[in-house]
């Protein structure tokens, strides 16, 4: 009995020792995991403080160089074109003859007007002589007042006929001059019309002349771009095939009507001292910045998703915890995101480490011991 009871107590102590031995590693492992979880519960992140700055949207468009003052030359009367030897690129001077019509009919009209004036002047001389004789006879009492009044009327009629003949002669001279087309200012020929021998109508384009007063860069822009462009914007212009040839200008004219095909508006930018390399018709590129006013720009790495919408992690500086907040994105690129609504100046957001966060997560700034 004694030895059986002693053996039982010995066995019980042995089993207790074994259980403690087996349980100790489990407890130690649990404590280690709890310590690890406690240590890793504070996530290291990078943050920035929200600030507003003046933002601008870069705009780029392609256009062409045109003359600031371009005029189309044509005859005032119809006729058969006798001379038009102008070529594209020719330089003309003020008063230079650039076209001529056959003037045979106009010369005949001029001769007829000259003859009509001579006849009217002859009748005027005769009427005046008759009036002088009637004045003398009336003073001497050898004629009546009625005959004298008739002589006055005849002289006045003759004078009116002379005036009409002189006007017809002037018109005939003008018609003869209209058979010659002259440049009203120096410039360069940019387009030509009918050739010699063709019959042209009054006002038909014979040639287009680019006056040498200045250069415009002409661009076709959409209505949306036009609305965002300030009226006094400075536009940098350079040749498309040679970016080293540059000039600056300001918008001086906007087309009041959209192109019926492209639905774009033509804007003319008056260039200041354009280099000679910017020749008429050259293709150019225009660049400008459109101010967006104060904007909030954050790194693209700060953006995440919450409630199926763009969001960021906002840091509570008092508790060093984070929470998600949805934001409205105005525009973005690979590096930055412009936020329209959802953030205020002075707030702190996480920019690196956003994938390992959850609401209420404690954070630690990278490089900080806290």
C-alpha cells in the first residue's frame, strides 16, 4: 500500500512537470507574437503638409505664319486681261503696275467725252455772246425783257451742259485708269489669279499681296481652349522644324465664327520682331500657360481608393493615427495629382506606405524614432 501510494505521487509530479515543460514554449511563442504585433502595429510612412500654390495648364497648338496685313487686288471693271506676269514670292513696290486690261473701249469712251465737252463749251461761248448783246440792247431799249430772259436761260443751260460734259470726261479718264492695276503698298505676292488672255469680272482676285508691316501666327483652337485663354496672354512661338527660331506675341484678333468643318476658331497672334526665318506659310508651334488659380497638388503615390472613389490617408497629428478621406481629382499625370475638393491647407496626408494602412492605424514618420 505504501509503495503504491508513493509511486502514484511520483507519477503525478512527473506528469505535472511534463505538462509545464510542454506548455512553456507555447506561452513563450504567444508572448513573442504579441510583442511582434505590438511592435509592428505602428507603421512607418512618409507624409506631406497640404499647401496651395498658383497652378497653370500648359497649352500647345500648331499653326502657320501669315502676313499681319494681307490684301486682295482686283480690277474695278470687267475686261480681257492683257498683262499679269506676277509670280508667287515676287516683291512689289508701292505704285508698281501689276496688271493691265485691254483699254480700247475705255479709250473710245474717253474720246467721246472729250468731244462732248468741246461741243458744250462751244455752245456756252455762243450763249454768253448772245446774252451780252441782249444786255446792251436792253440798256438801249432796243429789245424786250422777255428776249433778255431767254438769253439768260440759254447761257445757264449751256453752262450746265459744260459741267455735265466735264463730269463725263472725268468718268472716262477714271475708266481708262481702271484698266491698270497698281500695288498700293510694298509687299510680297502670296497668290495669283487668272493669266493673260482671260476675261475677268470686276472685283475678281488678280493677286494677293502680303504687306510688309508685320507677321501673324495663326492657330485654330477649340471653343474650350478659347474660353480658358486670357485676352492678353503671351504666347511663345517657334518654328516646328527648328525650335531655336522663336518669337513672342499676343492675341490681336479672334474669329467671331467657327469653321463649319472643323468647328474651331482662328486666332491671330501678332508677333513682336519675328526673325527672318519665320517666312510666310511656315509651320509654327505656339505654347502658353493658362492660370488655374490656387491649386492643391499632391504626389500620385498618395492616392488610394475608398468607397469606389479616389481617396487619401489623412493623419491626425494629435493621435498619430490615419483615416481615409475621399477627394475630387481635377487632373493627374504619372507624378502628380491636382485635387479639386476634399483637402484643406495645413492637413497632413500619407504619401508612401498607403498600401499597409487601415483606419485608426498608428503611424511613424520614416526617419523618426517615435
